[in-house]
């Protein structure tokens, strides 16, 4: 195997600073004072920016890996800003990152160990876990034990978990929730390049002349990268192609939208390969010298997409649009193709990835400035987890299960029980839990009872385990509630370690808060269990720096350049140097600079050093079924929430844009089924049921539905979307199909709709639907029900609303009921009920909670639902960062603010993360076209139902 080929590279400063390593800044130039050692297990703090007291750390959300500057306030909170010098974001943060300071409280934290429902000491809890694991292994064998990990873990945590499980306990069943988002990209890269390697870097997005986004709503899911693309588009005229069945916010920043038929990505990219060959635009020399399998891949592509007409028939696209895409790709030397969950989360995801890679390999567009494939990662440390063997089909340091690799890892770890082969991937792992093959499961930092396909079946399986251990920082979620043992883990702000982002860049995540309660780092918890199992010498870590050092040494152990993952240039760091470690990309070997790009000159990671073209199989085109399941259900993220909202759900700001779960449907389908905007619908698949708000949207293809993944049993009555998702998985990657589950949808008749605003949580009786969210003053509850029953409104409310002076309004004939609860002149709670989902705007009502006192007249006027005494109705919130609503943006546009830049100067909207810019642009277009959103007659959930779809026909 040849040494990995290095592509064009920056003059990258050394990540080792402050110890005379040379290159780049010194530690002193980036710190106020040297880091102070901390005797607690999570270790020391980190560098703080000169003249800006604070700690440099990394955002815990998506795989962009943005740098963060945290300034603790000394009261358990912190001011959060982007790190202007971090190369991933240069100071930008998305709405979620900007709101991190609102998620640091202890209200929802797990602060001490719990064993069988009672509080325990750490000694008791650790003894219990070790004893039960040992008992299960003795009775049923090591393969009756499994670990399910998370891309939210730090690399050091991941490393210790994999070492303990695969090297010492002897179970191969270690997998991660990254299986649900990145596994198909990993498998595609390994088939093509011989290893799990992303060739490109973020700078290529700005150097490219054409950026292709495939299955990526980057405007909402990776907004910092999307804004970098949009800046290049504005400044240099970079063209953007967006390939997605849905028309999304990303579409509005695209020069060409390709709304393909679900599942037809492989046809489109196969057609592109055929077109490139027929136009003689391939790199024949590179193909002959540095690749294998081209003829077979081309034959497969010709059988799938022989002509332009065949491509258009299969994809449902206009022939002119397909021809334009092929022309642009063919004529543009610098092309970056970015792919994400719309490609990965498919039963044919790996083939889709390889169809994209085939086009780049055929034209030599790989590993060069502004030219190559770049996968957008879902989680902050999905890549770091893979570096240490976090997937069931990998060993640590990107090694597999060949005898040579197993022997190398066994000798390095001195592992007595190293596994002999791959374990069960996520979906299969939980099937094994269900049928009893797995008796003990340790879940760390994830919520599989919500996020796994067939989540209802997963929840039932978890309840049957002999031992379920959950390491978490939250006291309650759908999975933790089933655990025999709950172990309090460090949270963001307390964690100390490293993460790796989508461009292979390793960054430090540094603590700026003390460990809360009795919480401990995950690596420490695992090490303590390992010691109790008799493996103390191998797990005698005193700090995360020691774990990282071992990880770095293993990456370079017997590695002569035939393994791309190599960070041995950071091996042997002192604690101070580890604390001061600057962001760097791998490979980073001894005496070499970190590498920005790979494979420009060949040197792939296959045995012969040649890349592989892959002959993909004919795609199974997803077509809406007939009869009981006439729709295809697609799942995904929304702009301002993350995973199952255990963190983002704590931020009042992040719930103001979309406060409720919804099902998005095309207007023609909605009209045929009698579904009204903002009403409720029951959405079913063969695996589960959800109750959701209806969002009628022209961006949705007929015959398809879209639902967000974030709601759980903790914050909604029936929106655990994982319960609806089918278990079919890609045969190569094991990644489940989350984009095309057969489904049906029908209106859910209810008597009345309502919302309640309250300083404390409310639980109203007899609701058929509810969704809860945070607000600056307390809590928001949106709901629907069949009426108060024979006891009437007052009895219905007697135990639900807080104590205080009540003022009510009731129109029994119209089905309207409203009540305000006041105490000492302040609002305690407001409740509005009506016969339809069109209710007074809650936004201006929320603002009234800030008033110190209200007159009796004001209190009565409040129930009219109309702003009074000059109060401003923002309308549905569009800009979460600055809490700017649709009504105010429309008013500014009507007064002459006819550009996004003008609105930004006047209101601030769109000037932080930029993810609201598509909606601002749509509002401006609506005002110009004479469509102005109403602020006081808004359909919940907020802007999604009230504003977006009203203007959807303005979308180009």
C-alpha cells in the first residue's frame, strides 16, 4: 500500500503552541493567563482570547465544528460568541450556537447517580454496573453486552468506551447514533478511497465555481457553511445547484433547483457520468494510472441512465434543467459536491455516495482547491467517534478486522479479549435487544427510544433488558426513564477533550464551568468501571490529555503512511500543550504540517494505492404506494432545534420560530383530504402513529410528507417520529432509510384549539393533542381537545391554572373562551381557546409578561387579543437571534426596506447567523407583490403555518 497522497495544502500553523514547537501563534498571544491545572477529572480550562476574558471551546451541535468563545459570568452561566479566529466559522454562529448560553442551567440536569430508582453514591453505582456486567458476561458471554454511543461524546470518551468494550470486555457490539446519519458516506468513501477519508476542506466552498448540494438543506442544517457559500455566490458569482425532492430555504439560494423524485439520486449522477464520458471530458490518464473499475462503473451507469430522456423520466425533472446541470458540471473545473442526510439516510445511500464520487474521480476533480466531494456531517464528533472505532465494523485508529490489524491493536492495548470481527449495527443491535440476545446495554449521550426506526418497538425492547445503563446529563428523557442505572455525565461547558469536524479538523472542547453536582466525565466513568472489572492498569487515566495522548500514539503506531488517520504529530503533549492545542486537520504526522486536502496526486488507501470506481445497482425508485399507504414520509431537522431537544428545548428563543411538530403536505393533497392549514392530522405508517399540525406547502412534492424529528414524549403528546420510520437499511452501511416510509395522513377532528402562556408548566386535562415549549417568562402550551365536558370551563380550569385573580371572557355560541390570571398586578397565565386554529397572535401577548403592573382595564383588553397602548405585534418570529417578527419585517419593507441588507440595517434581522434570510427575502417579495402577513390572526405553529406557506407561491 502506498503512502497516502497529500493534496494542495495551506501553510498551516502548528497546532502545538506554547512549548517551542514553532509555527503560528504562541500561547501567550492567545491567552490572558496560562491555564490553571484543575484537580477534578475533567481537567483544566483552556486558552482565553487576549483582551477578551473567556475560554475558547467548540460548539456541540452539527459537524461544522464552530469555534466558540465562552465568557463565564461567575453565576453558572456564560456569554457566548463565535471565535473570530477559528477556521471553521471565523466568528459566525447559527441560531442554536448563539443560544448556547440559555441552555446551561441545572433545572433539567441529572446531578447524582440513581440505581433502581433511588439515589446512590458513585461507589455504589459503579460497583453495581461492574458487578452486573460481569454477571451477564459470565452467564451469557461477552456478546450479550452492547454499548450504544453518540456523536455528542468527545473523542476521549469514545476512545475509552471502545477500548473497554472491544479490547477488554470482549464484545463487538459497539455502535453509535452516527450510524443514523453518516454511515453511508463512510461506506462510500471506504469503497472508493480505501478508507473513511473526506478529501476536501471548507475553504473549497469559497474557491469553487460550482457548488452542488445533494440531499442537504444546508440553509437550516449547516447555516454557517451555507452562508460561506452564499457569500462566494454574491462576491464571485459561484453557481449553486440544489438537489432535493423538497423546495426548502436552501433552494432560495440556488441558481438551479432540481426537485428530483425521491430515491432517484443514483439515476441523476449515473446520467452525469455517462454525459461526461460521451463528451470526452474525463481524465483518461488519471483513470488509467490511479483507479480501477471504471469500465464496470460506466457500464452500470449506462444501464441505469443511458440517455438524457431516461434520466428525466426516472427523476421527474425537466429535461432542460437536467441538461443545464450536466452542462455546468462539465464546463466547470472547480466543482465541490456536498452531500448529507438526503443521500445518506437511504436504503441505497452508499450507492448514491459512490455515484457522486464516480463523477469526481472520472474528471480528476478531487483533492484540489475548490474541487472535490465534501460530505456535511450531522453531529459534532461523528468523525472523532469513527477515528477511535465507534462504529461496529471498525477497530480504533481506522483499522479493520484483518489479522494484521487486530494483532496491531491487541499488542498496543495489551488487550486480553480483543474481538475477532464486526459487531451488530444499530438497527440490528436493537433487534438483538428485542429478541434477548443482548442482555445488558450501556447507552451514552443519546436517546434511542426516540431516534431509532420503529422507536415504539425499541422502547419496548429496552424495557426487557436485564441491565440498562444510561450515562446522561439530563435527568429525564424517553430512554433514561427506562434505565436501571442513570449516571450523571458532564455537559457541554464542563466537558474537556477534543472533537473532529467534517473537514477532518480536530478542535478542543474546553470546560468553562465546574462539574455540576456529582457529574463526572464519561471517560472517567468508564475507566472506573474498567478498574472494577479488573483492568485497572490499562485504564489508569488521570486526565483527558492522557487519553488523547494514547489515541494519538495508536494512530501512528506501525503506520508508514498507509493509514490516512494519523495524529501522531500531537503525541507526547504535556498537559499545558494539550490545554493550548489549536485546531488542526489530519493527517498530522511527526515533522509534517497538518494537511488540508487529500488524493490530488493519487496515493489512495487501497492495497494497490488506486481508487475504485463502484458499479452501483439500479436504484429502487421510491414511488408513492396505493391503497392503505399512498404517501412517502420524509423526516429531517428544522432550523432552530437539535436532535430530541434536551438542550435546544431549554432556550426560549429557539422555540419562537417553530414551536410545534408538524406534517408538511402539498396543497393539492391537502385539498383532496380536507386538511386545513394549522389544523391537526393523524399521520400513520405500518410502524407507528403521530398527531401533528398541518403545514400546507407548495415546496412539498405531491404524494409526499415531511415531518421533523425533534419532538419526544417529554414535550409532545404524540410526535415521536422515529416510531413511524421503517427499519429497512442500506446493505453496505447499515444506515436506515429515513426518507421514504410508506404512510397515510388524515384530518383529526377536534372541538377546540388553544394555547396557554404561563410562568410555570401547565398540564391541562382531557387534551387530544399538546406540545410544550419554553418562553422567556416561563412556558407555552399549544393544545387541542374535545371540550371542557359537563363540568364546564371553570371546573376544567380549577386545578390547571395557577392561583390568582382571574378575568374571563366566554362566547359559548362561538366556542370562544379566554382567561387571564393575575397576581400583584402581573400576568401569571393566559389561556385562549377557539373553534379553529386561527387564534390571536401569541407573540405580543408574550411581551406583556414583562409589564410590572396592569390596570383592570388593561387586563380586560388583553383578552381581546389585540395590541393596545402602542404595543407592537411582531407577528410570527422570523429572526430568532434578534426576535424579529414577520409583521415588523413586512412593515419595514413597506416603508422602503426592499432588500435583505436594508432590513438588516434597520432591524438586525438576518445579520447574525443568516439562516432567516430566505424568509426575509420571501417577506419582502410578498410586500412588493401585495401580500402582507397578518400579525393578529396567526395560525400556530408560528411562522411555519402562518407565514411561509402564504408566500410559498413566490418561491422561484
